C-alpha cells in the first residue's frame, strides 16, 4: 500500500513539473547592436536637423543629425559628436532627457 501511495505521489509531482515547464514563458530575446547603431522608431525634421528616436535592444535614444532622409524601421549607424543632458529644442518646444548630436549617419547598415 505504501508503495502505491508513493508511486501515485511521484507521478503527480512529475506531471506538475512537466506542466510547469510546458507553460513557462521564455523571456523575449532582444537584439542588441553596437552603441552607435539603432533602428529608427520615429523622426522629426526641424531647423537643419533630423531628430531620430532609435531603439537598440531594450534602450531608446534620441540623436540629432544634419538633415537626413530616414524611414521608420531603418537600421542606422552614427558618428557621435556631443551628448547633451536635459537639452531643450526651442524649435520643437521639447526637452530631451539626453540628446546625442552626431556628425553623420549611415543608413542600410548590413548585419
């Protein structure tokens, strides 16, 4: 009788482990690129600059480049010139927590 109870408990325990593993969600894999690259999320042209919001892994950053034609979803690489914290653009009437001014961008970056 004791063997039967033990076998039943073992079966229930193993079944619950298998169910837990089957329903466990994997954390989404986020592709991280070099720090000077990103995928364009949004862009704004103003006063000789193109402001671009870039996604890189789980981070988002804003850069300001000389006027550049870009599309959302495009993979770009940039050359950093200067980082500004709490930068206010009078033209956009907006303050960026951090804005990276860049000297150039390269679109259509090969992976």
